[in-house]
C-alpha cells in the first residue's frame, strides 16, 4: 500500500513533536487472513515514555464524509476498535497507548459530537490538526537536518526559502 501524504504528516508529528523513536505506516496484522485486510494508518512508538500512538488518518480536504454522517461515525468507530484490538495483542508491553483520529476538515455537528463521545479516541481534527501543522512548520524553520520524513523536509524547504 502506498503511504498517503496525510499519513506522512501524522508520522512527522509523531516523530518530531511526540519524540517517537519508530514510526511505521500502513501496518497490517501479522498472519494475514481477514484480520490482515484492515490496516492501521500510522503507528508511532516512543520508547522513553513507553507510549504507543495508534493513528487513523483521513485526509479529505473537502470534509470528512463516508456516504452519510451516521456511516462516517460507524466506520471510524469500527477502525478505532481495530486500533484497540491491535494494541491489546501486539503492544501490551507499552505502558501508555494513545488512540488518535487525524483529519484536517471535519464538519462540526453530528460527526464531531458523536466521535467526541468516544472517550478512548483522541481527535486531532480541524483547529487541533492545524495547530500541530503550525508546530511542525515552526520546527522546520528552526532546523536543517534531514529527519527522513518527506513532509517535514518539504516544510523545511518552504520555511528556508530566500529571495
């Protein structure tokens, strides 16, 4: 599976803002079968804080929507259940687990209300998403080293442009 640019954005935030030592994309459950068909978009591991970040990423810039609002919420909750199952089975040695949903444009109303009621799912959406990008841009403007993340490298180039 090809890594989506939105997944690289999240990976950059996990690596450079959250201090993750390891970031992987499009992770599938080992062993294949039906469980192996579903993927986890981004996983970040911070060994110092013993924190695992398990992230679902949807980069719909015209607004998050699958068929209708109810179906959108249902799909995201189903993906969250997959996140929790993976963490239980494969990340039990991590003391802290953060389940996150990242999306830059989510219509405020039914979707945000219902997803906001899922207490174990951290929403990095709309303004919070924008704030994370702003922090990444600020860091990009103050560094020049290659962090091996294409989005961060692009931000570094943009932030260091000269006339």
